C-alpha cells in the first residue's frame, strides 16, 4: 500500500519530469533512435553478415557480442542526428556479426572484411562529439563459457491471493554476466531481512539477490521505472508463484544449476536429449498425466456467443477449401459428372475398347485418416496480459473456436495442456481425448489455469506416445507456445531448444509431424532453430491465430 | 561426343556419372534447390551425348494419360497421340521429368516399369508394349523440402533411381558461372556471389527461398546491360525473394555494403 505522502511525491515527480526536461534530454529526444522498431531488420542483417544463425540481444552494456549473439542497446541518442544514430545501430550490428563470424574480439581488426566500413565509421565519428566510436560499441566477449540462456527473472514476488487474474508482465532490459543463486525452495519466505523493499529500489544501484518479504499486490507498473534502473548482476530462483512478471533476458555466467536427486518421482518416465553429450538421458523427465473433468459450461456458452462471428467465418472458409480440394475425380458414384472421364469413355468406345465406368466426381469427407493432438502451453507466461487480454484466455478462446470448426472435419483430435516444475513434475492435462465428443469436452477449457514452466520436450514425447496408439494415416501435433523452452532446473536456451528439436525429429521418424504456433513476434528468433521450415506459423495477433490453425488443418488434409 | 553449345561448369564428377549411368542404362534422380542448375545440367549432357531431350514439367494435375498419350476424337474417328514419355521411348531420347513429386501418384507409377531391368512401357489404351532402346534414359528431378503440400516421393519410387544431389556451387565456381554466362568482370561477379552467400544464410530462418544461381546470372545480365549494380542487384535478387519489409531492408543493406 502506498501512503498518501508517497502518492503526492510521485505525482509531483511525474509532473516535474514532464515540465522540466533537461536541455540534454531534450536534445537527445530529438535524435534518439530505438532498437525495437528495427530489431528484426538488424537481426536479419546480422545473420547475413555472420553467415550463420546469430541472435540479437538487447542490453545497455557496451559489449559488442558473444559467440552467438549481437548485443544492441535499447536506443542510441549520442550522435547529433537521428540518421547518425541509425548508422550506429547498423555499424555495431555489422561489426558484431563480423566478430562472431571471424572470432576476432577487437572490432578494429575487422575493418578490412568489408571495404566500405572504414569510410562509414570515419564519417560518423565527428557526429559523436567526444565519445569514441570504438568505446561506444565495445569489444566482443568470447572468453567466458557463457552458455546462452533465457530466463525469467521473477521480481516482485507476491503471495497469491487477492487478484488472481491480474498478472502484469513487463519486458525488462537485458543483462549480461549474471550470477544466480538458488532460493530456498521448500521453506516459505519467513521473517525477512528488512533490507530492501521496493520503495527503496529507486535508490538501488545493484540488486544483490536477496529474498525479500513479499506483500500482496501487483504493483509492477508503478515499480517498472525503478526496476529498469536495476543492474541485475545477481538473481535468485524460487518456486513461488509470481504475482507480476518482469521478463528480462539474461546471460548467465557459466554455472551449473543441476538439482540433486530428491525422492524418486512417480509418473511416466521419458528420456531427454543432452546436446552436449549427444545422447539421451534415460528416464529423465516424469510426465504426470491427468485427465481434466472439471468443466465450466457457462464459460463455453458465453465464449460460443462472443465468438459466433469468428466461428461462422472460419467454418465458411474451411468448407470452401475442403470442397475445392476434396473433389475426387473418376469415381464410380457421385453427384457430378466428370467431363474428362466422359470424353475418355467416349473415345474408348469409339476406338473399340471397354470404357471406364468411373465417370463421376465425388466430394469426400475423409474422416479416418487424420489424428491430431493440440498441445497448449499452460505455463505462467501465458498468465500475462498482452493487448488488454490474458494470453491464456486468448489461447483458450482460440482453441474453442478452432475446436468448434474442426469437430466437423476431423474425427480424431485431442486437446491437452502442459506445464512443468522441474523434470520430476511435468504435468500433462488431457482436456479432450481422441474419442471424447467435442460437445462435452469443450467446457473443460474454461477451467484451465496457468501453472509452472514450459518444458516442451517431455510433453511432446508423451503426445507422440498417445498418437502412436491411433490408427490414422496422418498424425500431427499442433503446439501452441510462446516459443521459449524453460524450466526451473536448467531447461533453457540452447539445451531446451535442442531437446525440443530432437523430440520433433524422433516423432517425424515415426510419422508424427509437429506444427507449432506462436503469437509473439520475437518467436521468429528461436522458432526456426526448433522447428523445420514450413512447420511453424508465427502470427502477429491473437485474432490471426484461429485462422492460421485452421489453415494448417486444411493443408494437412490436402496432403492426404 | 561433341562439344556442346550449352554453357555448364562442372562442380564435381556429375557429367562422368551421367555418362556412365547412360551407358549402364540406369535411371537418374537429381535433387536440389530451385535454380541451382539441374535443368541446365541435363540440357548440357543431352547435347554432349548427342541425344534429343524431352522435358516434362510436372504439376499436381499431371496424370498418366498426360504422360503416355491419349486418343483424340476427330470427326467421329479416334486417333492415338503419343504423350511425351511414349515419344521419348520410341525415339530413344533422354526424358527429363522436372519436379516429379508434384505429379499425381498414378502418373509416377507408370514410369516404374521403365526404371528396372524391363525398360518397357505398357500402353493399356492401345495394347502396345514398347521396349526402350539402349539410348533411352530417364531422369527425374525434385526439390527436397520445397513442397508446401508436404508431398514427397514414395520410397518405392525413389529406390529405383541413382541419386545425384545438387547444391549451390562453391564461391569460386559460382563466380566463374556468372562471368561465363554473362561476361561481367570477375570482381563484380564475386561481389554478387558474396551477396548470395550472405542471403543464403537467412534461408535457415525460413523467411525466404534461397538465392538461386539463376537470380545471380539475371543480376549480372542487368549490370552488363548498363544498369547501376546496386539497382540491378535489388531488382534481381532482393525483390524476387521476399515481400517482408524488414528482410528487404536488410538485404538492401548487404547489397550496399558489397557493391
């Protein structure tokens, strides 16, 4: 709770900031160029120059790159014109990509790689005032074995109670060389060292990884400003459910964070792929299967009403696609004459042959040749809000619409959700089994809640297991996720991506295809490393998701 | 063997393999991305071996009838007309079925009997069985990983062929192809190839089809015809590849850095 004095102070501070802009800040705001709008472009440029897959990582630190990532700041405003700041982004991207390609840490040594660079940098330097270009872009840091990781920093951890539906998520700044210590998992945070509370955070230079006592509200937006000033050199992991998520990419110092074996876990064991050793860890993850029975009929009813237009539209589009492509020519029976066949029969008769009697076009509904399993990410990250809607709600409602339409086209499809909390606890919630009627299963979607992390590998393997028991000719898994594999116990970055890729490859060998969907634009940067070409769709907004999924279903049926 | 008029630059031992396969009467399958020189190679080899070449571009409507031939109805009379496959067998030509995976399954099956020791073609409409002469050769091509429709050749078809994988040529060879084909100077050809190498590293991100050697040759032709190099590369390389504004902007930057 804020005291009233605090509110007055914040109000005056905000007013002050709006009215009294420092001259330096005013000058900077005119020429400032942000990373976000052109991030994709720099990402592509870096990939081309490096001639191998590299990622873009946002961090204000003056470091050029590491062995596979180009580090770019959120903005440049140091040069005296916006064009020059744009050039700074471009030149830093190019030099970083060249450094990654050649493994040369000092960017000055890279000038000869592309002849045009030297003059461009010479042109830029006068516009930078006293700042030295080379200092500004920094050097590459290959030395540390900093394994790439993406992780969520759970800040402002509050006890789950009062407003369970309201989780805010803010994209934080990136941070390199982070130390992680483990939080005390099983003990609830008790009487705290009363050292840092978030009100004080505004004065913090460096957050040093202490467990703080948590209070009961989601105030992330109020604290965002303070959080952005944090220099997260040390972070803590805990199992607590976050009330707010401050999502930030961090590069951790090479540390090992394996959890010792606790008590043996129950459930169905599945292997996991270790790309460093190039072998499977046998019986590493344990799937805890659960069939969801609780349903929310009111939710189903209101969703059906709310999205009636969408469902009708999808149905129309799909019906058109299906009839257009499902016309089987030269059939013994059918509602239409096949004119080519008629002519051929006529010709055969004239030339003294027995004419073929298959003269009709049949519109077929092939129901027995496809089995699909829709696998949705149920992790905490789907509990956040994007565009005034909770991601989980969007996914649920999309699935509802898709299910309404698909029910008429595909007989065997299942819906399941997954989340995890370490390898011992990989939950797999079966919402609709293959033979369950959609009408009775659909309301179960309404009772889905966000939970845990995103360990995609075991969920995929279990889904494949379920599909192999189906007799259909084509088998496919549709995966809906935010695209970053992560779990509490080191299932992150390259390790997670390789495990997912391995699981998909194994499935493909057994005739099970995987098609993935994401709403997030950033998924562009890690999806291609997990999924084969043509086997994923990244949609710009939730609305496009339903259409994209239906399109994939339709393509699948065409391929039969 | 004569010296063919078709320009083709050997990247491995492919022409030797082709000639040996032709002598041994083995059918050949060419795999590779679009515009990497599969068709040109076949043309070159047909000219080199002095055999006529019959090319069929297959699509999803290509049926067995289209390949074998059909009776036409002319004023109450029927007349048999050979399809391209039948004609190739009769003439002892080199038959090239381009993008064969696109054709319908029944169309692919009719060539099976041509690919094994029988080397014969049965025309059910006329009751004729044709035996392929020794000069006849069957070549198919397909582009792995290109079909959006997830169509692939059946193993029973694939295993009837010798496989020859085509990739994009190495930097030096591709440079020589571009100069040889168009007459631009070597430095410019090398820059174009270096642009292509960079753009090809984006292919893994699935944003676009890869830059084909064909597009490079087109760019070089435009440069040769007097267009400014950057502009030529933009219209011949960047624009045909993608409509994505970010990807376009990024490729243009690479072009500006290189040319």
